[in-house]
C-alpha cells in the first residue's frame, strides 16, 4: 500500500468554466429539436441525400434513425408546440418518402420506417 496523497484534479480555467453551459439551463424544446435535427441529418446521410454522399447508402441504418425520429416527434409534439413540431414533422415525412423511393422492395402501407408512430405515409 502507498501512503501517497491522491493527485490533485486539474483546475478548469475560468474561461472554460464560463463557456460551459449547464445542461439544466438548456430548455427542453432546444434539447428535443437538437436531437431531432441530428437524427434527420444522420438519416439523410444514410439515404444518400447528403451533398457529396450520394455513394453512401445504408437503408437499414436509415430505417432505424427515421423510426427513432418518428417516435421522438410524435411523443414530444404536444410538449414543444406546433411552432417547433410542424417543421420536424415535415422533415420526417420527407425522409419517409425518400426512404420509400430508395427502397428496392417497398414496405406494405403502414410498415415503413416510423409509420407505426405516424401512420401510413401517402406516396
């Protein structure tokens, strides 16, 4: 056993501490919309829709991301209000339609990504 004292933790500089934003101070609507935008962006990349990423397609990953986005948007719509929910719904529907266009084997109506939360997407 050693009797040595534990090493002191490095102190944060005041500049870094001032720039750090406490997660408790971030409004829920901001957290929800930020997560939704990340899900949308990742789904778009996996659908090959990103600029310069036309060669990258992973529909299995896109399906998972779109389903997660649909669950988040559906569950949070009443909490974040129409002002924030409407564009998220529009983006979700666009991704669902893009998924259907990219799929070689079409899903049955109501079985596409996220449709268990949104209902069938009209093509």
